[in-house]
């Protein structure tokens, strides 16, 4: 038995030694066995651009070297820790600092833990109820009650958020629009899930923190120093924003680059919504001031707020997804102005 264990250990060590030799190449089947993955998974990672093989043979077979195997092991480790595919792509590309991605994941796991604790509590209360065979009805009524309470809390938290973050001179009808980019009241329908209830706890904790409130209020004040509040109605402004968002989302789906004409035109139209004129192009001086404010406002707490909102309001997913391309486009345009 000890001899078999020694043989397995020797085999593993030999594999590790082989991996250090760049010339050694492995088939997809060998790679899957060495990493404990599956062939379909390795193939899928290639299809989505997460793990490309070192080469593809004339017969169409994928071939991997030590470098790709190490990358695959790293991907599998991150997937084990519940990192999303998009996050892993950005981490490996260096677009997200590893420490920041880890902070995000810890935060997400905290919410999941509270979600599971809430679900466990519901199940335990149902089990201890005296309804007997009618326990499913009791569970349903309990969840309905919790969800109703959560919706009331949600409205209270949002009202507190708007009153504490926005100065008096900021029109009430614009507050929801400017903070989230959408009308929050249109997202409040239906019962909240356990995960949304946990996210609501996070949101409440944020706006009970005086430092965070001061930071967000200062951000709004600096925003008012730069922009002109729109002269059009909230409804019309929202319609134009939605059109702008759809155009940018289509550009993102077509893999448009930040410097592409379609992205830059979209950014110009967006910035136009905050000027005191109605025609393009936006003046360079205004664009610079707006862009500098926009980029400086991307703080850690604001990113945390957006992540919580994505859980609380799943409908914001596509809206948030276009942000990265938008900000990259703003950065590119700002660099062009600096180089002129």
C-alpha cells in the first residue's frame, strides 16, 4: 500500500517536473485529467476566450503547454471560490486589481451567508410551527410577511438615502434618476427574495455610516458645480437616457472599442443632457470638466453601492454592464484632449 502511494507521489512529481519544460505539450484529455476538470469545461473556456490552447493541430486538436495548464488551475481555483467568468477574465487581463476583486467576493459571500441564514430561519420556524400538515401554507405566509416588511424597509431606506445625500436645491423629481440612472419606484414591485433582503441589510448599513453619506453628498455637490440640470421633463430625459443606453449596449455586444465613432457619439449625446445648450458637439471645456468629475466620482463606496443595487434590482444588470465601455470611452476622449 505504501509502495502504491509512493508511486502516485512520484508520478505527480514527474508531472510537475514535465510542466516546467515549455516544450512538453498535452492534449485536452491529458489536461483535463491533470487538473481534475472535464474536457467540455476546458473546451468551453476556449470558446469564451478565457483559456486558449497553445496551438491547434492540422487535425483540429487543441494542444496545451505548462503555461495554459497553470492558467487553467488558477481559473478553477477562482471558480471554486465562486468568482464569475467576467470577473476572472478581467482579473487575468489585469483590468481589476486582485485585492479589489477579493474584497468584492468577500462582500458577496457575506450577503450569501446572510441569505442562507434567513432561509434557514424560515425553514426552522416552519418546522416548529403547530400547523402540522399545513406547514407549506405557513411557510408561504411567513415569506409573504417578511417580503412585505422588506418592501416597507426598502422605501424607508431609499427615502432616507435621498434626503441625506441630496442637498435641498436638488429637485426631488430628479433624485432617483441621478443616483441610480433609473426610476427606483419602477423597481419596487413584487416580493423580495432572500438574497435581495440580505442586500437591503447591506444598503441600510451603508446609509447608516456617516462617512459614506458625507462622501456621496460631496459627490452630488461637486456634480452640481459642473452640470446644468436638464430643462426637459423627467420623462423625456429618461426616454433619451434609455435610447442612449440601448445604443451603447448594442455597441458593447458588437465589441465596439472605446475610441470607436459609435461609442464616442454616444458619449457626446450623454454629456449633452447636462449642458445648457442643445446642439452637438459639446464644448471641449465642458466635456473636460464633466469627464474629470465623472471619473473622480468612481469611489470604492459607490462601486459597493452599485453591486448591492445589482442584487436588489436585477433589472439594472444590462444598464450597469455598459458602464465599463462608457467610462473607457470617456477616459480615451479625455486623453485625446490632453494630447492636443
